[in-house]
């Protein structure tokens, strides 16, 4: 247990028999110097977001999650299969759980899977992934336009914006959260 004022954004808590992720937290000070804490909570079970107010010293059950490192071994349109690096156990995850981030996973990509009572609560992807450029237009070097960006299609089918010097066949580093170009690999 911890006091509401000590809960941080990103923590997992149990409240009213539900498991939540804390999306936002704000401490309020009233005229009589009492504190309250507003938290925007994401319900892991229902997928709904709500706002709750707690007294600053109110006990909150903070959840410690079990973490496993896993590698992607198979993908289909609606699911991904991962293998536990330690014991070889396989786990199937719905692609929708990862959202757009799922398209930035390669075969053998590793990720951290967080569990609570054998239920997947969260998945953390690597921050940077590497893909090959399948197709992009060739542009003549133009010293007057160094900030020119163009569209490129990656070998995972996604399109991103890249600098003009990137060519078909180049490998590029991509931020998995945003899908944005970082650098040439």
C-alpha cells in the first residue's frame, strides 16, 4: 500500500477490485491546507478511462507486475506469437492490443510483457527498430534544400517521411512509438 499522493503517472493500481494504469495525476491544495489527488485512470479490464479523486493520505494498492522478455516468432493479420526467452513458453497477443506499434515489430523483435495474476497488463516495445526501405523516389542533391523530406515505404508496408538522401535498399532506424525516422542504420 502507498498513499495516493505518492502514486506516479504510469503506475498500476488496484481500486474497487479493478486494475488501472495511472494516465495523469494532479495534487490539489484546498483553502484549509488539505490535499486531494485527482487521477485519470485507464481500466485494464474494460478499456474505459475515468477520473477519480482521492484524499492525499488515502491508501492505494500499488501493483507490482511480473515481467518477461519475449521474442516475436510468428505473425498473422490479427495476432502475434511471442516466445519466452527463458523457458520457451509461447504467448499469443492480439495485434489490436499493440495498436500501430505492432506494425513496427520484425521477426525476432524482443519486447517486455508485464503480467498481473497471469493476465497480460502491458507490453513495452523496443524504442528503436530497424527496417529496410522498399521504395522511395530518387532525388537529385540540391544544396539549396537540405531539409527536404520525402515519403518512403518500409519493408513492413508502412510509409514514413525520410530525408532526401535516403535511397531504396537503405536500412533506417525508426521510433516504434511514433513511426518517425531517426537515422540511417
